[in-house]
């Protein structure tokens, strides 16, 4: 009887222990669903109170949300904490933390966190609104999207997408014969398993990327850095022959120069390739002694926005996150010129640059032979690229710059957004003749979910990013 009682008591204890363990598992499982219900409720709340995302007004935190049981009563409660990230007084995103507790077993709460934001262009390595050709010497790491046709001869390790079922691939995109009806994405690249095209691929609206220049100008005037059309009685904007030169410093400041003299070099542009060729006068080289120091500005942490009403040259080391916008409310559409290497003080997401040009983002003739640029580069009405230069004929470059026509490597870390056809490598009959011969594009996965302020978005809808359990 004693042995029997010992066995029975052991079995009974084990059964009760498993029962408690089962209730604990049940409570933990309920808690995670309750936490998720809290996130979903708060997303509904934010969607129905749009003033929160425009001005931060009406944010309620913490908020307790009771999750009801369809058969009556409650299943538990979720406590949601909301924290908005502000720049220039405007929310950029909202971080949510939801802790769910089940009534069945309140001893095992679980917490979920998510970021509520509009998806930005930083989620892509490249976005184009025209046909594009990725050469065999290039590398693309991160999603690539084109609203036009894509020829991918290089390496890609992520999605390459186009909404076109077919397009007319000409010789300027490497197709032979001269006019070929091609699938939306084609080429000799090794990552063809990741290519998708056709009506199942959504178009990315470039109209959604256009910023409200008047509003941003007001933010810069009030809390950021404003570089005006006219500075101390001297006209800076309105011409490709002058502008502002920004050299970012590793201490979180920026040296600003006023450019008043440039060197001209003839070039062909990728957005107008016709026969006979059209030659343009590029004024992207700052002449020796052609600029004057304006000031050293501390980039405000609460409004890291630089608004320039003139053509703008950029280079240097980015310490925090900053957005540079070059735009003019009048008829002039300024470019941004990447005049030298652009690096980050920290590659962990603390540093970041968004350079948004009303027209084009260009690399000048006198760029480094091995050039490294980090940032989100957006050409809202023009294109990203380095124009075609030559050392022969009537339109050859100035002798002092002849060695710059053909450069070796361009490495881009971040995102390139180009409305018109981008180009950094120029060939003739398959032979490299101008630009950068090799290089790659790597998207910045950290900035994809925490971009610099007012980075253009690819959708007007808000969504959860960085969803995870804490």
C-alpha cells in the first residue's frame, strides 16, 4: 500500500505539474495574440486620427486596450506605449510597444514592438521611372525596381521588378537587332530567379515622391538651415554657373561655401541620346578660387534639414542624419552635384544622408578615380549619373581634366532614385569609353526603416515595419 501510494502521489503531482505547464503555455499564447491585437487597434486609431501623423496632436500613451471574448467577457488587456520621432515638429514615424496579458494566466505577459511609418525609397537599392541597363561589371545588393524595362547583365541578390510585360529594347540598352520586343526584365545576369515582371508587379508612383518645397523651406527657415536664392545681396540661385558647396564635417557641422565660378566641359546626357548627338555645356567643376566661405553651421538635431535654393555641391563625412533639398519655387530646377566621397561617421544607422534634387543628381567630370558615396540620392525630375565626356573631337574636355574621362570604380551605398534614364558607364560597341568602368550598388538596410527626415516615400499608406517580439 505504501509503494502504491507513493506511485500514485508521484503520478498525481506530475499530472498537476503538466496541467500548470499547459495553462502557462495557453496563457503565453493568448498573451502574444492580445499584444498583437493591441498593435492592430492602435494602427486603427492612428489611421482614424490623421492629425497625429501630420502634427503629433492627439497621441495617447500609454493606452490600455481590453481584448473581448466573442463568447462574452474579456480575454485580457494590452498596454500600448507610443513614441513619436519628430523632425522640425513633424512626426516621421511612431514606435509602438504592446504588452499583452491574458486573464487565463497573467503571470506570463508578452511584448511586441513595431514601427508605424510610410515605406520610403530607402527600402530599395534602385528605383527608376524609365528603361535602365545594369552592365555586366556592376553589382546590385538590395531590391531593384523600374517602372520601365530593365536589362540586368550584372549580379543581383534581391528582387528585380518591373510592371511591364514587354518593352522595346534598343541597341542603346545592348539589344541586337536594333529593336527587340523583350520581357519586362531580361539580361545575362546570374540572379534571374529573382526577376519578376508584368501586371502582378505594382507601379511605384513618382508623383508620391514629390515634396512640398514651400513647407520644407519654412521648416528650414524656422528650425533648420536655409541657403537662400540671394545671399547678402549676391544672387546665388537661378543659374548652373553658381550655387552652394557643402562640405560635411565629422563633428556634426557643415562648411558652406558660395560658388561663383565654374569650369565648363561638353558632354552628352543619358536622358537625350539621339542621332546626331546633342552636346551640353556642363558647369559642374568648381574653378580654382571660384568659391568663398560663408559659414560653419551646426546641423540641428531636432530639424536636420538643409534647404538650398541653388545648385548644390555635396561631399564630406556625415555624422548624424541629414536631408539636403535643392529646389527653386521658380522656373529654375537646380541639380545636386556629388563633388567628392561621401562617408558616414557611423554605419550602424546613426548616420544617414538624403539628397533630393528638384532636377538631377550628378557626378562631375573631376570626380575621384575610386569614388565611394553613401546616401539616398533622389532626382525628382531628372536623372542620376555621370555624363559622357570625351578626349577627342570638337567637344573634348579641357586638357587639364583629360585624365578624368575614364575612371575605374564607383561604389554607391544606399539608394538611387532616378526619374529619367540613369547612366554612369558609357560604352561603344561593347568597349568602355567614359564614366566609371566598374562598381556596385548596395542598399542600406538600416536606413530602410529609419531614413533621414522627409525622405520621399513609395506609398501614401502607412504600415508596420520592424515588427518583432521583445
